[in-house]
C-alpha cells in the first residue's frame, strides 16, 4: 500500500510539472503560431479542386519591403482668378484719324474711357479726353466751357464733339449780383441760356456734336434732379439742331430707378456702378459709350463703327449697302395662290386631268353609306363559298 501511495504521489507531481511546463510554453506557442500564420497560409480549395483531385498547395506569402513612393513634383497651379484677360491690342492710329473730343465733368471722363475702348480696334478714329471733374455750367468761375471749347477746337481740330455735363450743377447759379436757387424759374432760364451758348460754340465751328444725358443715381433726389436736367438738354438740343443721347434706360430698371448691376453690351449681368452709387465701373463706361456708337457712325460716316455688329439698316457698314442694280428691279403685283392662271390652265388644280371613275369609289361607299367593298377572292377575309362547291350535309 505504501508503494502504491508513493507511486500516486509521484504521478501527481509529474502532472503538476507538466502543467507548469505547458503554462510556461503556452505564450511561446501562441507567438510561434502567430508568426507562422503571418508567413504562410493554406489556400482554399474550390469545388474544381475537389472534383479534379488537385493537391492542396501550400503557399508562402512573400513579404516584400515596401518602398517609399517618390513624391511627384507637382507643378505650381496657375491662379485663374489672378490671371487677367489680356486687353485688346490697340492699333496704331492713322495720321489723318478723325478725332472725337469729349468735354465735360467726371461723368464725361468715364464716357471718354468707354469710347476709347469702343474704338480701340479702329485706326481711323481717335478719342481725345478734355474733361474737368469739378466743372459744370453753373460755376463758370472755375471753368468757362464756351471759352475753353474754342481753345480746345483750335488745338485738336476734332471731327466730332461729345458733351456730358450736369453732375456738378445742382447748386445756386450766380447771375451778377443775384444768386438763384436750383430749379427755380430764373435758374432754369439762365441755365438754358448757358446750354445754348455752349452748343452754339460748336455750331459756329461747323462741327457736329452730341450731348449725352445723365444716368440714374442711387440717391433719389439726385436722380430726380438728373432727370430734370436731361429734359433741359433734350429740349435745347432740339431747338439748336444738336443730337441728344438718352442713356437713362441702360442704368435703371423698368420703373426708371437706379440699378447697380445690369447687363453689359453683350447681355451678361455685370456690375455697372460703384459702391458710392455715382461712379461707373469699366463695364458701365463701356455701356455708356455703346449708346453713342450708332450716332457717331452716322455723323462721321466711313468706318466709324466699333467691333459690334448691328442688324438694323442704319448701322450697316459701307460694303453692305444696297447695290445700284437692286434699284433696277421691276416691282410685280402679288399673285394669289388660288389664281387659276398660275399654272396656265382655266381650272384650279387642273381638274380636267384628274382620272374619271365610273360609279362610286369604295371610299365614297364607306363614307356615305357605310358599305365596304367585297374582299377579293382568296383573301383571308373572303368568307364566300367557292363556286361549284356545296357544303357537306
């Protein structure tokens, strides 16, 4: 019995030792298995491998060192917004180019810039800007425009004069020892006289001129005064034989009120006026000049047209004018489409040549009486019994 108990104790001690060894070796086994699984794997067998008896192949995943991909040298992207459209190349003006002289205040200065852009591609037209931003017809102590215009005409010998004034004239007018308030009756009479004096200065020089009206402004009172001045300019130009150009609609909405954004000369929405509600942007200056182009072409003639194409007859270039042979065409009276003599016969649509039919046609029978013509023999809808054949029975 002692031997048996001694053997059992030894067996239990051996078991403890084995368990201790397994506990110590278990972490190393897990690590080895993870490394083995990372290095190799067993390929899954498909149904074809089972049927065809293909042996199971052990594949080892070859771990290649991953090389760092070289960074592509990215070229610097051009900032599209910072790249401005190149301005149109200005053609050299001819020596004998006709001059358009622009006079007036700060609004006339913008008009001159717009006209210069309009005729930048025309070597036969040159725009001369002779403006004073603080000038007007009320303060002749600052600048006397009738006298100044005579000097500018002698200096530049212009072919056309463009006048734009009035933005600085909303103030009292000095009449000797008396000062009249703006828009009073005496103020209106004196201002009209000064407008006529400036227009007659250009008329005496036998130079055609255009008086450009004022646009709408952001201030309602300023717009109302500008409309009043435009009425004076229009009335006086009709009496002295000058040309008045109204640009109000291009810078106002349907109700005639000021707009800061509108369509440009190409119909695209752009900013036309500055944040102050008075100044003009580049697109606004160009649009203001657009209203004068047709009359400039009419007054100067020749090639005095911009790069815009107009479809009306007044704006056609010289090479598109009607030829002399077109006037020799013989006018013919209109011919009615129902005239029987149109094709040389006496009846409409030549009724005599239409085929004549005996009796009523199948169409007439169907429409008038609802009767259908019998089907031809042998057709699928021919339900008649063949001749010499009797039904059975």
